[in-house]
C-alpha cells in the first residue's frame, strides 16, 4: 500500500468527524431554540386561555415587554451591577479559601481523617439558615450577601479539590520524589494538573450556587441588587415587572454558565475530557 493511500486513509476519519461536528452543531442549536420558543408559547397560552389568572401569571409577551423596558432603565443596570459584584467577590473568596485548604487537607492523610467528620457536618447546613446571623452581624449591607455566598460556594470547590488531590497517581508522585522534586514542585507538576479538572468543575458549580445565594440574600435580607428589586416589584403589585426581573436573573445564570464553560474548555484544552467533546 502506497504512502499516499495511507495518508488519505488516515485523514478520512478526521475529515468525517469534522463534517459530522458541523452537521450536529446547527441541529443542537435549532433544537435549543425550538425548546425556548415552545416554552414561551406555552407560557403565553396558559394565562390567555384562562388556565391561570393573568394577575398572577401574565402572558410571556407582557413580561418580555417589561424586560425590554428594564433594559433602558439605569436603576436596572445598577441592580445588576450590585448583584454581579456580590457574586464575583463571594465566588472569588470561596474559591481562594477552598483551593488553599483543599490542597493542605488533601495532602495530609492525618488532616483528611481529622477533618472528614467536621466537613460532613458543616457541608449540608443550608446557607439560608445563616441569614439571622448575617443580619445580626452586617445588617442589610453587601457583607451579609457575601457571608451566604462564600459559605455555599466554598463547599462546592473544597470537595472537588479533595477528590482531585486524592486521585493523584501515587506512582507518578513517587517517581517525582525519586527524581528529587520537593513538595512544592510535586504539587505544581503532579498534584495540580491532576486536580485542575476537578477544580474547574467545582468552580463552575460554585458559580451557579453563588448567583442563587446572591439573589436569595437580596430577596430575603434586602441587600442591594436584583433580588431586592424583585421583592419591591412584588410588594408594589408590578407583577409583570417582577417576572421580568426573574427572567433577567435566568438570563444572567445562562451567561454565567456559558462563561464558565468557555473558561473550563480553554483551561482544560489539553485534557482528554475536553478534547473528546470536539469530536463527539
């Protein structure tokens, strides 16, 4: 068999995978668009057919119109900015603390065993249970929101980092030690690359949880942001405006998820789990 035949045979599967990927992407996007349109159509018909009182659930067209009006209001973007500031600061603090503690605890069998029961006790406690404590300590300021966000997001990242450190190949770790690599060098070249996929998964999950807690804190405590605007719209009887703000929080959640997915793929472009997605 000639080298030309071998080359063409090797290239054929790659070309075929690329064509299959190109065909699947528009189909996936069209199905997603069809799902959104179907949801909005169902939402529009339910109140208009009298299945639900429009005073409690306005048609989708009214809510979308109210959302478009909000896009032109300075107060709306100020509220979005307050929510995103609390989200970003809370997520940043949670990730930083979880990464440091995760590597310290995960690198020591003694610390892992000593802290396991404490972690399993604290992790299931819902952040909303800390609302009275947050209000007593900080009132309705952003610090109250940060307390809830950090507590909820911290566990998402910590658990993933602990799993990642525990998944390090002992043969590779011992080989690095044999070649004279110190503790910090082994963490950098052996432990961290193994833990990074787990860490990125934890950050992506924590980003969604942080947004939920930011909105919840603003809604219940009254901290500045979209959550407080939702509560004010509800108490003022602006039902369409309330649903428009809820819809805005959903759109922000989608954008955050897309951003985290993008960062994850760029960061883990070398990892098999990401590389395989390109040719699925």
